[in-house]
């Protein structure tokens, strides 16, 4: 059960509290958006590096196949 208040809040006080709460939530969402954007940039960098590694592996596999084909049977 909620404690009794000395007086009931006015509509203006309720509205002010709601606006303060909304502003706090909006600020927190902006923080999370910035963090997620930073993570996205990091993941993009990782994806680029993985693509480079995959292409390099493909070239190395091709070279290895060429060398293996030159070996005597």
C-alpha cells in the first residue's frame, strides 16, 4: 500500500513529473543509441576484416591447389 501524502499533487505537479520522467527516458535512449551505433561501427570493421581474410584464404587455397597439381602422382 502506498503511503498517504500530506497533500494531493496538483495537475501541474503531475505533468511536471511526467515531463521529467519522459526527459530522463529520452536521455537514456540517446545514450543507448550512441552505444549501439558505436557497436555497429565496430562490427562493420570486424566484417570488413573477415571479408579480407576470406578473400586471402581463397587465394591461398587456389595457390595450394596449383602447387598440389604440380606434384608427381
